[in-house]
C-alpha cells in the first residue's frame, strides 16, 4: 500500500504539463534552431526567484518605479533586459526636471552617454551605481537567455548543482525551460534531476541522472516595455542653466570628456531641421594632467545641411550653450556649400 501511494505521488508530480499549456512555435523560426520559441515579452520578475535564476544581473535600483524583465531577440540569441516602462520613466523625468533641474541635467547627461568618463568608461557596475545616485536606469542588459531549444521550449543557463548532505548522498541539478503561449504568458518548466555519484578512477568521480521531477508555472505577460536605449529625443531637454550648473566649478582635463558629451547632446537637441553633426574632434591636444585646467580645449566641428543659410544658423545656436566660449568659421568651406566647419572653444 505504501509503495502504491509513493508511485502515485511520483506519477502525479511528474505528469505532463497542465491542460492549458500550449507552447507556441516561433512565427519567424531561427534557421539555426527552428525549435526555439520567440520569447519577446515583458514580465514582472524583479524579486522573483525565477528572475534571479535566469539572469546574470540583479535588477538595478528603479527609485520606486516598476521594473520588468523584457526578453527580446538579439543578434545571435535571446537577450534579457531590466526595463523601467518608458511612460513611467518619462513621467519621472518631467517631474524631476521641474522640481530638481540640476539633478535632472546630470541624470539626463549620464543615461544618454551610457558610460562614465575617463578610466571608468568600461566599468558598467560603477556606471549603474552613478545612475542610481541620481535616478532610475535606462534599460540594463541582464544576460543571454537561450542555451538550448527543444519542441518550442528554451532552456536557460545552467543552474548551480544542489549538493545534498543526507544518508543517500548524491546531489540535484535543475533545468529551467521557458516557452510562450498564444496569450503571451511565459510558461515555465522546472525540472529537477537526482544525481547518483560513482567512482571512475583514482580521485576522479562523476554522476549520472537517476530520476527527475517536474513542476510547472505560468507568469502573466505585462504591457511590453521595449529595451531600446534612451535617445536625446526621448527625454525632456535640460535647461541651459542646469547644463552649466551640472558642470559647475573649474574644468579639469578629467572633466573634458563629459563636457564634450554634453555639447554633443546640446547639439542634437537644438540643431535646426536639415542640419546634422557630421564630425566632432579635438583641433588641438589638451593637457593630459588631470589637475591642470583645460580652459581652452578646442574642437573642430563639421556640420552638413540642406543649404548654406540653414548651416549659418548653427554658429548662434552653439553660442547659446553655456559650455561654449567662442565659435569661429574655419576656412575652406567655399567649395562645399553644404558643409560648415567650425572652431569651437569650450569653457
């Protein structure tokens, strides 16, 4: 009788998926693996054990705003991104601009630049920490999701082995498989394998899977939150005074990369229709010593435009920026009426 009950419980736990689980095939199959589903969607997985298990990065500080895990197809695999829904982020940005303009100017410049200046430009953790001091993040890459596919299910990254300290010895390992159904919900298959160790030779040991148990769950889809990067056009412009205040104090060579980035953002926000910034580069080398002031860093800017008249308006626009000390026209434009070369000295 006891044996029969045990078998019954095992059979129930290892039964197939619920009747309403219908994994959808991809509408645009991957030629390299047509059994892979398309998981594009957004889900409330921040603080959820599933979110921790399938991502390489914990959700960043969202400053009290909702943050979702968005799956999207990348260049070579399915990617996961932590995303604050864009409409909520823009509501925060508008309120912050009104009530704390200086903080907003710094936050806006940082999230648009996407990295820190100087030696910390490749330290993404330091960048996220700097953003968190000012406000919520732009979309944050959380890792690769796809590691294998089978019958419209996608296996996520390998889970750490759970070593059991009991009389039976052995350990367990877990596979997490994800799928989509027609409603857009995320279907989750959690399969736990029991491992039996065996001796190979000398100190070498290995293990084999002897049994498995499977559980199933469903994560409701949320309104899709795109993981596209923020652009200058997405955010309210930073007032000129706040641009200056956000960089207040003596400018050192270490600050100059950030000021050049701010100037680029200013140009994108204020260029007239029909004008584009073609290039921006130092005209003269600035001192490299971080403690030496770089008051006269000089840039060469090339603008392309629909006509000489619209290009000529760029000079006055640049002079409106509190970042710019002076603007002068470089010679050699006569044979290229749709190109304007300027010498810009930063403060």
